[in-house]
């Protein structure tokens, strides 16, 4: 017998099949929503799900809400409690993906005024394995699609409508036989992957695009920067990166909640370094994976541990 799946909508837990919105919902037509992608990583030793940097995700969600004029009756702490309660209710004992969505929930079309619309919040979660195969380096393609400028679409938060560009870039890369897309920004500098931040290792330093390159201010990105500094003692430089610099890098890797930390072995049919996972990337992967499942005591405050109960 399949266990009942539970969601959160309308201020309460509901069976997932009852968590529905109408076909005229404003966010469905116009992308007027902010969301997060949060991972719960199963720790077999502890028999618990480790939710990685839960509060930081909700703090970013609320920043997206502020931009979209979405007013939720919840604080970041409230949203964390809603999430842990729902995770316990669902009783997962495996890796899970957690998707909160704050959206303009009024059933009203042909209306472009955010101020006059009702706001809603929903939360769903599901078993989730590998988003990208990080057991091997990725083959990537520089996309023909460009990352939007922040002056056109807020890029530092996760706005639903923004992800059309990422979807087009990812689809283009897969159709061409690659694993992932690398997007440039409007001035031709490197921005990010379709759903990941990008790092380059060259001459002993780790280099990553900065906020002015219109990349997402990623929570995994922030975590890896901190781990590289504190655990490996490496210098982190945030600056513009030219496309051709990636071809000449010693190592390149991508980071994201869904993608974790994954090496890039090839870009535009050119090998990056040896074409294999480099030594720095491998060290960071080992540190990162022990951290996200809650086995690194130095960063235990990054993990919210939840025991499955089922409901």
C-alpha cells in the first residue's frame, strides 16, 4: 500500500491530491512566484533526513517575495517549522527534494498589477535522487541563450518566470548531446549553469562569477566558498570570467542544491585540464558530501535533522 503523500496549502497540511489551484491562477499565467529548491539528505547512520541550510533558503525566498510584493503571514522560522512538520508527516527515509512556492494565488488574468492580487504559499516534497550524474565529469556546452540582466529580471533570487531561460538552455544542451549548459550574461562574461553556480580553478586560486555577473546568489555556492577557505585554505576570487578562460582552467565545477558539487570535464568539445575530476574538486566533494548529510561536526548548524514518522 502506497503511503499517503502530504502537502501544505491554504495554511494547513492537506493530502497532496487535494493541493490544487485554479486554471486562472495569476502565477500560472505570468510566473508571478518565488520558489526554493531545498534538499533533504538521508543519513543512514543516524536514521534521519538532514535538511541543508533550511533557514537560509527561506530567507532568500522572503527576499524574492519582497521583490514580487508577496506578503506571507510567516517568518523564516515559521516556514522552517512548517517544513520539518510536513517532512515528519510524510515519513521519508531517503533523499528528498523540498519545493516551497510563494505565489500570486488569485484567479485573475489580464491583470499586471501586483498590488491588487492575493498571495498564497504552498509546499510539496518528494523522493529525489541524482539531478545530475556527479560520479563523472560533465560535458557542457556554452548556450546560445544569455542570462538576463538584473535590470530586466531579478537574478539574485529564484523568480519562477526567470527560469524559462534556464529551461531553454538546458534543453538545447541535452538536444546537442551534452549534459549541461553554461550561460553567459549580456556582456559575454560567464554567469552560471542552467541551474548551478560555476567555479574555475586556475593557478592555485578558486575563481567564480560575482553578483554583478547576474548569477544566482546560491546557498550551495556560499557553502563551498566557506568550505574552500576554512578547510583547504584556498583563496576565493569573485570576478568576471571570460568564456575562453574556462577552456584554459585547471579545473571547473558546478554547485547547486539539486546538482550538489559536480566536475566539468569538457566544455564546447574541449577538455578542461585532464578531462577528469581534478584534485581540488575531489577534496571539496568529499568535504561537501559529509557536510550535507550532517556528518561534519564543524558545520552541524547548517543541517536540520528530521526523524521520519509517517502520517
